[in-house]
């Protein structure tokens, strides 16, 4: 089992930055992959970025060059650094973890609102 707690969401103007944090209840080095998903009203949940246990990042085309995912295994935390935010980035952002048995775990979500 893995419990995930997100923080760092909020309201920001277009062009601004936010950093989301996801604290895991156990060592992130023992988790196969972690990632951030988002869901806007009326839309399906979509992958924003993911990071493997080896530190390789993967990004949705819509955020490449603006968002960076990173992990700090010493703090059992994964971060999503979001720069040059756009109104279309407005959504609830969810942290996700996949263990080595391919079980998925989700955080409760954090709201990100970007005003134009």
C-alpha cells in the first residue's frame, strides 16, 4: 500500500509558476513509477508527466518545455514544477504511483487554477 498526499496547488495568473509536491508513505525508491495526472471539468483524466524509478521523465506534448517532474528519494517526494502556466492548465492534479506489482495508487488531488 502507498498513501499519497499532494500539496502546492492554488490560483496563479497566466505565465506564472507553481510547484506541486506529492509525499509518499513509503520510499519512492521502492515504487516503479510515479506521475501526475490532471482532470479538467468535463474532460477525462490525462497523464501530465511521469518519472521512472531510474529518474527518466516522460511528458505530455502539451506541457513539454514548461513542466518538469523530479523525485527526491530521501524525502519520498515527487515534484511537478510548472512554468509559463496557461489557462488550459486549469484542472485538479492527481499524484499517481505504480508499484512493482502494477497496483495503482492515487492522491486526493489538488486544484490548480490559471487565470487569464
